[in-house]
C-alpha cells in the first residue's frame, strides 16, 4: 500500500482548550498544561487519543520556542493556551504516530509557524496546514513500536551518561576536599606558618581597637577539639570566620534593603547612579545582571554596604551559599538584603581561596543551619563569625593549591564536555534514525 501526504486539517479536528489553568477545579480528570506534569480538573472536555500542542511560546516575549508537546488519552481537559489535535479516523491516522512525528519535527513544523513580535503564538489555522506523511496503519503501528524500543535504549544510555556526569561532580568535590585537607600539593617548610601570620593580624587588630579605629570586638575562645572535623598539616591552622576578615568595621555586611530602602528610591541608570547588586549576581557569577540603581549621594548611610572589585558577595536567602568574587571591571555597588558582603584580609587569605573553602566546607553547613519557613535565610553575622571554622594554609601554599585546582577543574570541564558531546550525538542519532523511518521512497508516496 502507498503512503499519502495530507494536512492535519484534513485528518484531524483541532480544538482549543476550554479551561483557564488558574480557574480549574481539582478533580478526577487529567488537565493537560504546558508543563510536563498534568494537573487535574473536575470535568473532562475531550475523550479519546490526542496530541496536545501549546499555542504560546515556552520562553516568553519575543522568542519562538516549544519545550514540549503532549500525548493524552482517555477523558481529559486541556488548558486554554493549548489545543487538542484529535484524528478523525484512527484507522487512517493514529494519534500516537502523529505525536511522534510532530515531536520529531517540532522546530520545522510547529516553531517555524509561530507568529508575533512580543506575544509569540501558534495559530490553530497554521497547525491545520501542516502536511504529514501517512503510511498504512500497519506501518504506523510498527513505527511507534520501533520508536519505543529505540527510545528505551536511548534512555538507558542517557542514564549512563547522567551517571558519568555525576561521577565528574563527585570528582570535583573530591579535589576540593583534598585541597582543604592539605593533601593536594606538598607543603614547603620555607613558607611562613599560618599561625604566625594569624598572630600578627590579631596583634594589629588589638592595636586598632585600642586606637578606636575599629569597633571593640569580643575575643572568641579557641576552637575546641570537638569542632575540628579533620587533621591539617603542621604549618596550617584552624581559625574562625572572624579571623580572616579585613580589619575594618564594614568587612562583613548583610544587605540593608527591605525596611531601609523602598522601591520608589530606585532610579534609571546614569553617570550619577550606583548599581544595586542582587542575589542573581552571586548565583550566576555575573555582575552585569540586574538594572536597579540608586542615587547614593542622597543616602550616605548606605555607603558601608558598598561592594567593590575584589569583594565577595554571597547569596543568603532561598538559594544560599553561592559565592562570587567581583572582578576588576565590576562597578562599585550596593548589596541588597539577599546578599552578604565579605572582605577578607589578603595578608591571610585570598578572596578566591576563601570561595573554595566556602564551597567545599561551609556551604552545606550554612544551608543546614539556615532559618525560616517560607524562605530559608543565612544565619546572623554573629553566627557566621562564631560558628564557621576555616582550615588556613600559608598564603604561598594557597596560591599553589589554586593553581593545581585550576588544572584539575579544567580536566573536569573537558570530561564533562566529552560526556555531553556523547549525549548530544546519541540524541541526534536517535532523531536521524527515526526521521529516516518517516521518509519512504518517492514511489511509495501519493500526494
């Protein structure tokens, strides 16, 4: 028997969903929405086998994209920003075959037909124009079966690739752990011992407090043995978070926004404004994100919350513990309430080395100790100073460790890229095999 090519308008009914997703009443019937997981509704509007296609872009204004389409059977409801494509006669066109075809050709047949500049949509009339190859029903059944077999094999390979990527993540953690325990590079007896450097800094701090150049601080007790999680080399020393801070009154600050700053204080960027750093700057390691600015001269009480190049910002609400050293080309900016600013004493520890310590040893601790029900928050500044302990190597060894870590992390990057390339090749191969199965010889096709 010959294959034919027909439009979806000839082969299917195409109906827009009938319920606003937010207006749905939870019930016994699946409600197909744009997300992968189904919601539910107390009524059904469709029955049978159908392909469900979103009618709006998946990535918002100005972009053509569809993350997914759906196959649904039985009695179900569909959100009103999607449509149900239902074969008129499943002895001519099976819905599961149609779903596989459209999913394989999503970019070519669906995304390319999306319209609009700001609000990008997929008109139903454009879906009706899609012309598909329709093989005999027996060939459709075989194709769906073969697709399932290939998909299962691909999923197995995908699971193995995911496992390999997880192993690389564990390898990164192992390298960091070895670094923090003094096992990554050999110690040099000519390095000045970290304990001696620390004592010099403590004497300088006492002098500055006596001269009233910095606020008087309570002397913390020595770190008890039960708080030391592992042994470190003889020329290293355990110290408290407070010990590694720059000797100023503003070396550790939580952002002031909320009660101190109102939204109407934000202004458009100009030569006279100061950037407001947000949590996303720390999470995505990008100082350019965000467009909030204030006129700092009008709020002199906020100057102590300025973060400058070389300072460390740490996310401290919701997503906790993401660290970022502001690079040399970053502008000075005010931190908001979801950020912590840390200025370390470069005579003791480098900013980059501190971020490695935080990532390896302290991030899990502060997340476990975070407070809050609706949104977790990093503990108080006093909590940080008193409860976070740091294994401190000599300054020269820190630099050797960072050099070694850079090489090892580059090795991990290369491993990940190789694995991800394999994953991409696997997906492309699957798609190619399936597309070839949908391309009959020309003599078999009847237009």
